[in-house]
C-alpha cells in the first residue's frame, strides 16, 4: 500500500513538472503581462556568424518568460507570499498596506537618498536654458514634476521602510527659484486635497488627479480653467500597471473618475489613447499653441491641456530638443517628468 501511494505521488510530481513545457505545445507560449518585455529568441550564432556561448542561458530566459500557465502560476505564488509573509515576489513592486502597491524605482526618493549636487545643478541649468530659448522665441515655459505616489501617500507604505527627510525635488525647485525658472509645484497642490487622486494599484494619478495637475500647470501661465472643479462620475474600470506586474492573471479593477463635461478637442494623429511617442490635437474653440514634453503621466493629463489650446503637440521623447522651440510656432512649452526620473534632466 505504501509503495503504491509513493508511486502515485511520484507520478503526480512528474506530471506537474511537465505541465509548463508540455502545455506550451498544446496552448502555445505565454504572452507578456502588463508592460513586461520578454526575453528574445535564443540564437546559436552571433551577428558576426560565430558561435553564441550564451545560447543555453538565453534559452533558459526565453523559457522562463513563456512557459505554460506562467501568469496563473505567478499570480498564485504572489498571492501566497502576500498573504503569508506580507511581501512582494516582484522586485519592481512594493506591497503596501491595505492593498496599495508602489513602484520600487521610487524607493530612493522615499527614503531620502540624495542625488549628487552636480546632478541637481545640471538639471536646473538645462531647464534654465530651455526657459531662455522659450523667451527668445516668444513662448512661456513651465516645468513640473509628477509626484511619486509614496511621496503623497506615505501612510500606505510598509512600516518597515522609513520615510526619509530629504527631497531631491525640493532641492531642484529651490535652485529653479534662484534661476527664475517657472514651475508648477504639484506636490503642494496634491497635498492640499483631501481625496486620494492616485490609483491604489497603479503608479500614476487618476483622471481627476490629472485635472488637478492640468489646473496648476495652466495657472503657472496665467490661465484659470478649473478642470478639477468640474463634475466627475464613475468612468471606465482600470487595471493598475503595478497590479498587472504582481498579479498578471488577476481580475481586480479600479474605477477611473470620468470628467463629465467632456472634451471637444480632436486628435490630428492617432494618439493610441495618449501613449504614442508623438501626436497632435486641435480645438477650434481653444487658444494658443502648445508643445508638451511628457512621460506616462501625460496619458491622462493631455486631454485637459488639449482642451485649452487651439493646437498642441505632445512628445514622449526625452531629448527636449530646443530646435522645436526655435520654430516659433509655440507660445507655451510644458515639460513634465515624474519625480523618480528628474536625474534624466541632467544632460
């Protein structure tokens, strides 16, 4: 009896081990989850035609990214660790309190690790150069930093991670003030709001948070739109980017507030829901011409800016080429970047 039971356990074990590989034959490789970038197909030869000694390592990485039921098994493993140990199995995601998730790339800012003085100085001088270029070509320049989520809602971070007292953004803003560069302080603007304006399981602000950001950016150029004071309803459901990274087959969704007055601008080029590298908008009832350099926070920000301006060009490029300003076609230039990436400005 004991031998039979042991044989059954061994057989079950081997069947379970075969599921990831055999399942690929039946159902095909697993697809990427969220913003995940899968490992490339392994190659026996390098580009120069010589043997690739890393082929076995590349094959292992390729299989690890695509084995059958990968997303379901990864989700189950993540939930077990979250439930039993209160930790995240994904190095890019921090498991916070009450179901909140945070992007691990923001941890240095949260714990108060300072960027070198020369990085802050270089970033400030780069922005001052863009400001000067704008003024020489008849345009207003506004810089703004999208706050890291844990900078605004530290109470939901794990208690084992202490918040630091130093802020790279404050250092940059102080230097910009000395140089006379206009900026919209979104950290102060968001802290003045009682309601939560970021998603619980995403690294970004929601649509109402984007309205608050737009109001403050436009206020910096003397425009009072009051988008955030408009009526908002329950909009479409949203899957958080951090949730997808941690629970790739999970079904939890959040509601993104919908700006009920709606928008009248139209897209001149396909914006891919605001995620394209370059796209343009027009609004016959708007005024002025905008160039906006932005990052992923601009996906929900751009409709409010597009609504105000007669024409707007949005770019996700980080080269911040001043030649675009020198064309003379813009009267307003906005540069938005998330807090964790302000070192990118030191070019």
